[in-house]
């Protein structure tokens, strides 16, 4: 009976098996390629997310550093600009002494050399302080400015407009635009009719 066996029939089955295997291999290949693509997309998404996070951190760090640099430059300029402030504030009391001495020498006529010496010393000290950037705050007759004047009293008067400085009890000084000591002043108010 084996002799009646068709030799091509086995070959057909083998060919079918080979075709099935090839088709299975192709399907397996396609599935493997899809899995590979999915795996590649996931890390790409992770990579993009990590890149964005790192980029945002870098941008924040760069902005923080830029702000720090600007702040340090500003503080350095202020430090240089007002470096002499403490020294000048201490010298103000010397000016007060000169002012008191000037007042006490006002009525003495026979001491012209004392007056001249005082004037020379006073002028020299003022010039030195002006060169350092210090200046007297103008107050008398000026409108009251709480940033430069400190009101200690109200003065009823018709001589000055209301809310203007009528009396200067103590001079004020500033270094460039920084007040070292405000002027102690009496502020004018309208006289009440009696």
C-alpha cells in the first residue's frame, strides 16, 4: 500500500508547514517590531519629559543667578556710594560745636582774630564735607518735607506760609540723596486772631 502513496502529497504538506511557519514568522516579526516601536516611544517620551524638567531647572537657575548678580551689583554700588556715611554722621557733631561757638562769639567785637580763625576753620570743614558729598538740608522757608525735616513744634506766624518751615532748631544734613540727619524744625501755622 505504500507503493500507492503519493510522493507529492508529503511535499505539499511540508510546503504548507513551511508557508505557515513563514507567515507565523512574519506575524511574529511584525509584533516584535510593534513592541520595539512602543518600547522606543516610551523612552523617547521619558527622555523628552526629563529634558523639559532639566531645561526648566536650568532656566530657573539661570534667572536666579542673574537676579543675584544684579542684586550684588546694586548693593556694591550703594556700598561705594555711601561708604563715608558713618564718618560724616560723626562729624556732624563737630559742625554743631562750631555753630554754638559762632553764636557765642557773635556779640564780641574786640576778638576779630578769634572770629576770623573760627570762620576759616568752619569754612574749611564745610568745604571738606561738601567734597565728600555731604550737604546741608535747606529748611528755613521751605515747604515741610517729612523725608528731610523732623517737626518738633508748630509756630503761629504770618511771616511764613502754613506748612512751611518757620524755625530751624538744628540743621539737617544729607549725603548725596541719603538723609544723614533730618533738620529739626518748627512748622508754621496760621496765627489765630485774638
